């Protein structure tokens, strides 16, 4: 299959509205998770990463009318705008727009405000974004639970392979809506504190909201260092719709498939960006799959302690941060990691390190039993 | 380039009727969703109690894939590439209603469109590639190029792809099994043609 | 008044969509999970909702459910001891 180069990117999150601010916050160990109260949903306070709406409106007002768009749309439009501003010669007629989201504008179901009813449809979300910038091609919407953002990159690579497209802007975005808070609360899956991936005392997820976007292309850019997606694979657990396979069999299979496609061995992977949601079962099954894949010594982190679980955005955000880690030769610590609390040994990064990475692996898993693995390669002079 | 892949089999479910490339599989006197799903389940003698716990979208997906895979045995790598307009909106609304009293975990789990891919994977033991796309209308171009890419790159030996939509109690299902087995050439045009043939009654 | 055991069986059949089952099909001591009735983790969460909705019992620790949802007998005893409505 063709290579897919990861070019300019943007992240709009509680950590900041630019990629630089996001990376700086991670470098300094600053989390976007804050204590939230939603007494109408749960009497227990919980942590979540929520974007300040007045700050968002203030920033957005420079590019559009704040009352014409939903919160999620504003986040996405800001992210895409940053990329287009850096690529003013990008031909939008031959650039695909791929949007990955689990729930889109689901908050409109409860509070539609002045928006028409169909605005909560994901197809409509695609239209709003495409029309704002003038994308010609029909937007491609990927909604595949918590692997969506990473699957968006795989979809771009696969469609490029078919020769249908040369460039794409891949977007991943989701909100912390009352809808998902109620849902995860009914699953008793919300942590009372900021989530603690892979730690012994982890007790559930923290939710987060964000929009990320990245320009990808089959054409190698004329710059000295570039990151290339050289493998992608997904596999279903065929086990349970809301819980992962205890042994991580689908995740293991997706890792084996992606290593095979990239033609490298697990020892060559220099960094692993895990899913690490901090639920008891997820982190445990990841440790099983990583161990079985020979990745127990590979430095790994989860970014959920910084962002919370941003659902459809998470695997794209984590891929983007991985890209910058590889370009800057720096590995970021796994926030809120205490004592290892999974049954197989893992090399969870405790402190930021300088290290050259030739190949990195990104994995994600989600409801419906889906699993995804991506391999990135650093091409430096 | 000669077409290497074929629509080996297909199935449609709409307006109280299920039919495939050869025949009418099942027709029911009323087209209302729940009685229809129950009658189809009984008619197929499915004997899969989990079925009754699923949401409408998953039930439709299980019925359609059951009929396809009874005739054409699935492999563990048979990929699933589905699409629709409404995502899981039908169940989203039900879950939202439940939050007014007690948020229902068994509804929440179905508030993602790809859950049906998980249900099908469990029933037929598929550990394969999954993707769920949302588009305003049936997007033959996307289904064709994505499916073909999975087949050409050998990420899957065959793909069950198509449209599985449910909104306001109205259902529209069209799934086809794409493989190297010679039959209808797999192309955007043929996908459109079969999908658009409105409740075409097969003639023997 | 209806016997608590029967009432529980009826609401479990309804809440968990155990189609084609009658209260008489569920034994009082039969395991609800695993080999018995074959309930799963989502069913367990739904039973937690049922306890709160019908009997005013709030379980905050999901592992508590494991000890209570052993059988209809065990559930009924727990409800008798803890119900607030």
C-alpha cells in the first residue's frame, strides 16, 4: 500500500487552541481535567476536560459568527482553519474531508436551541464543515466508537491507495455532552478523580472533549523530517459489545497484522502510544496484548490523564502527539501513573525523555469490540 | 483493468419484506418494525436469545447477515463495511428519554452505529476489519473504493458491505457480499443499480 | 400482595428482554449469571438500575452487585433487608 505522510496539524482542546500550546502543556505535565458537578445526572463529582465556551467563542469570532455554529462545529472549524492557513495553495477540489466522531452534535438532542432538527445528524455536520471552507467532495464520516479518529487516518490511506484521492484533511472530534456523561455514569465507569491509566488504583475513565485535524498526503513533502503512516490494521474481538476481550485477542491480532504490513518486528517499535482509558478491564487487556506481542519493554504512555477520553477524537490526537514526539525525539510521561496495576509488565514512561524513535505504534480499542493499530515511521535525512 | 471482484450475493430488507438475489426470503403482513423483526426471527428459526436484547439496528443487521452467511459461510477475516444516514439516532432518542428517570445502560451501549458490527462479529466469529460510515445518501463510490482497497491489499478475503439505516421506525437495508467468486461484477454502477431497484421482486 | 420472588422474576424478564421466558422458568436458587440464566455485564448494570428504581436501593460499588445478583433468593433477601420503598 501507499505511504501516507502526516503534514500540518491542529488540536483544539482544554490544553490550548494550537498544537504548540497542546504540546507545551503535555511537556510540562499540565492536565486539562477539572472537577465537574452535574447534580442532575449524578450526585458524585467527576473529572472531565471541557473547553471554556466563552474562550472558544472569543477565538472563533475571528473566523465566523459564533451563534451560527454549535460548540463542536466551532472546535472543528478552528482546527481545520489552522491547517488551511498554513496551506493556502491546497486545492480543495482534490482534497477529501474525513471526519471521525462518535456522537457529533448529540447535545442538540436535549437542547436544540435555534438549530434545525437535522443539525444533530452526522451527515449535516460534514456539510457544515465542507461548506464553510468550500470542500467539493462529499465529506466522509467515520463513526466507529473509540477507534474512529485513528480509523480516519487508515481510511485516508486506504482511499489514497485506491487512487481516488491524493490529499485529505482528517478530523476527529467529540464533546463531553450530558448524553455521554449519563451513559458512562450508568456504566459506573466514571472515575471520581482524574483518570489513572495503567495504575493499580485506577477506577475508571475521565471524559474529555477536543477537535483535532491533520493534513495527510501521498506526496512526500520537501522537508527534512517527515512522519509516514506505513501500516494500519483493525480487528474485532468477537467477544462482547461493551467490554474488551479479557485476553485482548482483537488488539493482539491488529498488532500482528500491522507489524506484518509494515514489515518490521516488535523490537523495532521505539514507542507505543496506548489507548489506556484507565478502566480496570481495558488497561488489563492491553497489557495482555502488548505482552503477547513482545512489547513489554517498549516505552509507552496514555494521554488520557491529560485530555481525558475524547472518544472519536482520541486516537487522532494521540497519533498527532506521536508524530511530534517522533519529530522532536521526545517521549512524554504518562500522566497520573503510579504503581503498575496490570498483570503483565509494561514500560510506562514516568518522566519525559529525549530519545530517537524510528518506528512508533499507536493502538486503540472501542465498544463494539473494535481494535486498531497504526505504525508510523520517521523519515529523517 | 478487468474487474477482479464480484457481488457474490446480496440482501435487502425494506417495507416488511426480505429478499435476496434469488428469491423473496420473507414477507410479512405489516411493515411496523418490532412485529416484523420478531416475525422474521421466528421465520428464520434463529434461536439466538441475545437477539431480543438488541436494538433495532442490530436486529436488522443480524437478520441480514444471517441470511447471507447461511448461504455463504463467513471466514474469520470476512470484513464488515457498513454505512447509513441516521447513525444510531433511533436508540439515541430512547436513551435520552431514559435519562429523564434512570439512564439505561443497556440502551446506552447501542448508541453507537458500529455496535451492530460487534454483534455480527460475535454471532459469526469474525475477527475482521470493521468500518461504519455515515453519509446523507447511499454512497456507492465510497463503499466501492473502500471495499476494493481492503480486498486488493488483502486485509480481507471478502467483505460484507452496504447500507443499514433505521429512523423513525423506517428501515432500509442493503448488504452485499463481495469476493472473488464470479457473479455480478463489483462496481459502483452495479451497487447503485441493485440498491436503487426499489423493492424489485425477483423473477425466476 | 404478590410474592417478592415472582415480582422480581417478572421485572427481570421485562427489563432484560428475556423473550419467551416465564417466571416459572427461573428457579429461585438458579445462578443468574454464567451457566444459569446467562446474564452478562450490561444486565448486571441494568439490575443495579432496577434495584434503585423499584426498591430505592442505591449500589455505588459495582462489585457489590456480584454478591447480590447470585440468585433470585439472594436478591430477594437483600431487597427485604435494604429496601426503602
